[in-house]
C-alpha cells in the first residue's frame, strides 16, 4: 500500500525499493527536510589469503571499483558525494528522495544508513585537578593493580616499538606526562604527520596542530602510555608511542568521523591526504553509539582485525543489561570497569549480546556467533588518576578509564613478543587469549556480564604470551588458536507477570552445579560441551526446567520467566470506558479473554485478579467529559504498577475531555512528579481532504507486526474528515514508535509528533500510548466494512500492543 501517487516524495520514500534497504532515520530526516545526508554501504572484498600488510591496498582498489558507479548516479541526480571511505566500502552522500530511490535500485547498494552520532563515553571526575612539578611523584592505583611495573622491571618491557592509536577528543602533547610520545614523520612539521589527525563530522581531515577539544582524550592517552614509570606512574605502557585521532570534537562525533579514524589508524596519512607513517598496532576507543546501531561498524572492525590490529573499546557506562558499539562487536576487546577492591562499578555495562544477522565470514576465530557475552575483560575504572590538559592530573570514573589499561597491556604483550610488524598469524586471537586466560576471575566461573573473564593482570598476560607464543615472531607459522573448549550457559530469571528481575534465584545445571542470580536476575555458569537440564527456582514461584545443548566454546542463553506459585486462572484484558462496546467486540473477536468495566472507579471497586492488561478509553464511558482528580488518577496508576498490570492508553480528537490520553496530559506534571511518564504537549485537529497517516519509526517492534512502514488512520477515498491527536514527551525513557504524517495543499507532507509510544514503569510494567485511536464520534469516517472505530491497521496495532503486554 502506498500513499496517493500525486505525492511523489512520499510514494518514493515509502516504496519497498527504498524501505527494504534504508534505515528509518534516513527516511524520517528526508520527510522532515526534503533532503538528507546518508551513508551508502557497498560490497566488501574477500580478503582470505591477503597478508595483513596488504589489506589497505586491496580495500582501496575494491572501493574505487564500486564507488565510481555510485558517484556517477549521485552527480546525475543533483546530489553530492561528501566523503569516500575504503576501510568500509562506504560513501557519505547528500541528496533528495529521487536520489535515494535511484541508489536503492542499484544492486551494488547494500544498505543506506544515517551518519549517526557517536560520543565519548561519559567520564565522571571525582577529584580536584592537581598540579605537579617535573620531579614530583604522581601515580595511579590501576597501574599497580594490574602489575604493569612488574612487567617493566622483570622484562624491561614498557611497550617500546608499539603504536597505540587513541580515537577520542584529541590530546595535549605539552603535558609533562605525554611530551615526546606523539608519533611524527617530520619533527619540524607542527601537524605531526603520521601521528596526529583531526576529522570533522563528515570524516574529512582538518589541518590542525595537536590539541584536546575537551579533556577526555588527554586522560585516556595518559592511562595508556603516559608518564615515565618512575616519577609519573599513570600509564601502563610508558614506552609505547601515541597516535591520536580527534574524531570526537568536544566529545561528540559521528559514524563518518569514527570510520575515518579507524581508516587512518590502519593506513595513516597527513591532513592533505599524503601517506605518512606506519599503521597502529592497537586501536583504543573509549567511545560508543548506544546499543548495536545496526551492523554498520562491523566491516571497519573486520578489516582492522584482518590487518592484524588489536581493537579495544569501552563497553559502556549505562549499567547491566546494556552495551555500547563498537565495544560489543565480536573480536573487539570490550572492557568493563572495577574499583580498587575489584568490585564491578555500578555504571559498568554488560549483557548477553544477540546479533540477529551475524556475518557469515569473520576473521576472529573464523566465525561470528549469534550470541555472546560482553564485556570480555574488566580493568581499573574508578578513581583513575591521569593527565588532563594544562599539565594537571585528575581522578575520573568510567569504562573510558578502564579501556586504556587494556590497550596499554596489549602494547606490553606485543612489545615482549616483538610483534610490531603486524604479520603474525592469528595475532588478535593470541593477544585475546593471553588476556582472558590470565584474568583474575572474580565473578561466576568463566565469563559473565559484569567482569567478563575477569580483571586483567598485565604481568600474567605477558608471561602467558612468552610461554605460548615466543616462537611465533613476525611471519612465523603460528598454527592457529582455538577458543577454550568449555561452553557457557547464561541468562536471566524474571517474574513472568511483571518482567522484573528475580535476584537470588537458584539456577541448577544438572550434573554441574547451582549458581544464584545477581541483582539483575542474571546468571552464568561454565560447562563442558554437552546437553543439560537447567532448572530455575525462587521462593514464591513455580520452578521451570529447560533442556539445552552447549558446544565447545559456545555461549548459550537460557532465560526463565517464573510464574508466582499462587497465581491461577487465564490472563484477562480489562476494557474500561468503551461506551459503544466496539472495542470489547473487536478484542473478543481477536480471541482475548475480555472483562468490561463502565468506568475506572467500577474497576477499582471490583478488580478481576486475573487481569494482566488494562485498556482505558474513557475514564467513565457514560460521561465522555468526566475527569478524576489528580490524586485519584495517581491512585489508579500506582495500583496498576504495584500489581504488575500493564496499561494501554487510548486518545482521540473531539471525543470529550475524559479520554485517558487527555487525562494523562491534563495532569502530566503530577504524573511525572510521581515517577511516571505523561505527554508534555498534546495537539489535535482535522484534515479535509484527509490524507493522514502514521509513520513507523521502529519497524522491528512487535507492536507493528503485519503493518507496513506507514499506514493510514482513515481511508482517504471513502471519508470526509480525518481527525487526529499527536503528543510530545520530554521523558527520555519513553520510546516513540510512530509519528503523525499530515498532508495539506500548502505545506505538503509534514511529520508531526508522536502517535504511538511505549514506556516501562518503575516496576517493569508496560504502558503503550495509542493516540488518534479511540471510541469516538468523529472516527466514523473510516475504511468501509470495519467496525466504525478503527481502520484495519489501527486494529492490528491495538491487538499487537495487547499481545505484547500479555507475554
């Protein structure tokens, strides 16, 4: 289904040709502004058999072959090529809907994605800046905790010969802890060719002298390699050399700037594009885009690994159950944070990563698993003292601070082995194994989402590497590596009704042992390859048993949703304030077990104990203008949340003041003060002619099962008016799922505010806001043959919303 043919831009942007290849953010930007910047992803070459040092030349040749054809189309359609990349076969392009459609039709174009934001992972200063004279003692506890000085003193290894590329906010090279450490091919050139580069948000180089646009990069660089190991003891590998790419001006960059940074670290050049210097041995990134953000950085990471560059990145500062990209990519050493007592920092991220479409070809261990655990390891990341611009020192918290401890340790391993020419078989895997096999295992046995395999030990890792790999110098035969033979069972135990985690639940793997879940309901247990019965039990809940097979080195997730032992009866849906009975009939026909109430007070006076989801149309179905007091509304919301009951909020225009959506807006300040979410703005109107639709932002959300990327609120060929409501939320915890599209003859199509939104309450229950969807007077002008309330798409969204909350 498409919008009317006369609306050519909408027709093009909503066509399957475009939507099948294009990220929804690109389409949304183009709807809002008429033109947009976007990145076009093209085919990658097969690098099997290509030596690590030859990887850049093969990638450049491949990019040239494909990109010339795309550039010709862009030019012919009035667009602009802003930047070309080869570390991924990608082009940053600017243009309008017709160009987007033309590119999407090209077989060579694989995906069209936004130039999404990437940020320095927030660090938290925890002390005042201190200054020190050149001979004063300054030290960081983390360097000693991982035993880096033992490596220096025992092996004379301070990381010499290794180049660490820090992709961050820049660096203050005048700092006493960092003087003389930045690489350059021309000591007389103030731009430090081969060792310094700055990129703008488009990934284009900027000629500038080394500087820190914030403070983050100087702090991170100091922890990786700062100091002299005697008076200033803040860096893990003080003998290593620094390469610094400013990809996060003032802390915020983009997909393009990070791509450019990885590309530069793999094959350096000066700010004028001339080759300069040698590639990095280690790339260190204390940055990220929240969540997986598609697989858009995969190829850049893949090619860096194929060039024998070890990639290290922070896992994120949003706590358990989260991770940040690229730290959550398989093959990147993702780093969590611990404090001086080896306790995991409360902010340190970690989760079981699910990758729905893993690459079929991957250099790290030869495959990409569909699920695995992050972080890989942890390192000191609380109250870490390091350099800050201006010559001072300051203690900061963050996984950003933990990451350079690992990058510096990698430098010590590479230096000890003499692996500085990047031509060692399986180099990234060997470094990884040296780290994980010697990490201090502080959590559940094996890898877990808090510590990873454990807190790193630099001295033990260098010892391990020398014992196992000392004969594998550059160009050596190697012989390959294998993952540890044991597998891991991981997962979460939650309350089936509320989705809340159950801490302290006992998870038993038959024949192996029992572990308890942590505060997030998570657990992890290492097992030999085989098939096992796994049982989860908790006080007040019915136990549940599942059977799972675990292969060698495999991570398998087994989640449990336990039902309360006292719960009985089939889950029901309560419909409140359905004045004409249309909603009840619709849901009963869809197979739901429905119980109807005239008003919210009727429900509160006699709640059915088996109701799991409540759908509220009007507060009082007999009086569409009836509104409760704010305290009565909050009593109702608190009751639902504390009793693990989900809520579907309906709203529509011209129906009366008593729709649940309007009531939530009326008392939005009181609702938010109570710790919940409500619309901060509410707008309504009608169109005649009535081209009104919903644009789907998150097509993967189950609310839109069976729905296209957009849909009409009404049938424009059979109705006279289309009324609508749209809202806005200031609460960052509300997820916007659908936005309102309105057409008028003067302005064309306009994308307005939110019509569909999802919110998770403090007790883990789900609220779904469905505006422009209520049992109201004006919505009789709908698709013929329907029930007079909802178009079939709106019906499906309501059914999907209820189905989602009942799971």
